[in-house]
C-alpha cells in the first residue's frame, strides 16, 4: 500500500536526532555516539524520590553528564538517553541513589532497535533465518520478508524488513559483496480494533467495544447500517484507510521515523507544520486577492482611457462631417445663382426678339401680304438647364422676303447686327 504524504507534500528527511554528534574519527573516547535508551526504575516495593535534583546528582556523580532524561511510565520510572558506551555500562551497574533509594537500570526493550527496508533478488532461495545469521556482524537481529498471494499460497518476495540493534539505521547493507541501499520503514499507525481509536492496541484498550462499521456501542456481526467513522465522523468505516484521521496518523509516523523522536513529539511537530502550512496558504490567498484587485483596478483604468479616446475621436469626426456639409451647401448656393443669372439673360434676349416680332402687323391665315413672312415660333429646349433658345424663321409661302424689315437682318444675317 502506497504511503500517504502530509497536506504540504513529502517533507525533506531531517537529520535523525539519535545520530552521532561528532564523526567517529573525531571522537576516540566515544562520548558523542548514537543515543541509547536506558530505564531507571525503583526496586520492588520502593518509589523514586520526588526531588528531581536527587536523581540528577546521583547520575552525574556516577557517570558524569548524560544526553538527557525524561519521566517514563507515568512518572514511575525515568528514561535515560546516553551516548557514551562507557557511561551506559556504568549506569547498568548502578544500584542506589545518593539518598539510598534502591534502583535498577535496564535497556529499553524496544527503543534501542530500528528498522529498514531492503530488496535483493540474489537471496530469493534463502530463508529468513539464513539471512539473519549471515547479517549478524552488521547488527541485524531480525529479518521479516514480505509475501504475496498466488493461487491462495503465500510466496516470499525479495523485499524484506531488517531490524538493527541501535537507534540509527545504516544507509546500506552488504549481502556478501553486494552493496544494497536501505530505505526507511514506516509501520502502519497503531489502531485499536476494539474502540477504533489510535495510539494503543486491543490488548491494552480501556474503552468499550464498538461496531467497526456504524460506530454504535452494540457490535453487529453483519452490520447493515450506514457506515460511520467515530474518528472523523465521515461516511465510511472506522478502519478505512482513506479516513483523514488515519492519513494524519500516517504522517505522524513518518515524522517520528524520519526525525527519531517519540510519538508525542511527532504529533506536536505535525501540528506545528500544519499550522505553518495553513498560515502560508492564507498568506498566499491574501497575496493573490491583492494582486487580483490591483489587476482589476488597472484594467478599469485602461478601459476608461480607451473610452475617453473614443469619445474624443467621435467629436472630431462629427466636426469634420459638419464642416463638409457646410462646404457642400455653399457650393450648391453658388451654382444656383449662376444658373439664375444665365436664365435671366436668356429671357431678356428672347423678350427683345419677341418685341421686335410683335411689332409686325398680323393678318388672318391666307391674307398675309406677299411681302411679309410668317410669325416666328419659339421652340422649347429639350434640356432646360442649358437655357438655349432656337429661333426659326421659315417663310410660309414662296415669296421674296423684304430686306428692309428689321427681323430679316436679325435672323438671316447675325453677323451684321
């Protein structure tokens, strides 16, 4: 099953708190080696003194200053962290405090070991016992090989968990002459299958049993109720691997293994990182909101400038159109006055000719004098704009015209006018 990462992603692996504080070549007396855990507890039918200075002075006078100590098992004993092998051996022989309280000092049963995962195909035919025996010189005390199911049978794989004696796992292991790199082993979160809570097992559970499906106090062998988780109050079973509470516990386990700290310290570290990540997200959202508002204001300003430019261009275009209309109107007025003057002159000429013709005496049809011609007919022009007048003088009878008549000279000899 793939390991889940915290909400802020896979964190970088910090230095293990239990590692050496000085390289081995700089520490010939081995005073700054790996941390070892010892348990100081009172002898049978006795209690530790309430004064903490009594315990610290007893240890300092016996072996000198150690790496640290903390209450253990509800304050009934003291957990000691020692880096020097010589101090560790002396503390194991300590039997009394400076006030005479009888005590015993023993190695912690589980904290002085660590685990790593390795994969090696060349040991496929070997058993776990053979591999453990071959790796004893590399502080391997236990080998657990993963298995897979094939047709209902468990077949061992080439991936295994190695348990080392010590608090810091090695970076590689030698399988003969093969150098195989190790990677951290993250166990599953400790969850109780009686109450569904995390941090303890069923063997040490003080709570009543519940139904793992619906979370009720009554256990249902085949529960048909809707699933309900008592840890996150979600609509899934209490033991579901997709539960947010379960994934949170996985993140805490990763921190505990990577940093080499206790479960309580890992939980505090997880909450601190979660608060930091939440604050970072809030700050990022505020920055994004501020940048968005700034961008919106700048866009509005650009749009206002564009609108002002468009209004200005519109005003200029309207002025140009008005000017063109005025010029066109003035041109039309000038052309109309010219045509009026031309028509008036043409009408005056026609009037003069008409007056000359009207002075000729008129007689009835068939009674005209042979010496007289027919009256002049005025033809309407085809194009009125040209204002051209054609005057025709055609004799009605075949007679000789009178050269002394004024119209004769005006019509037949225009150059002699």
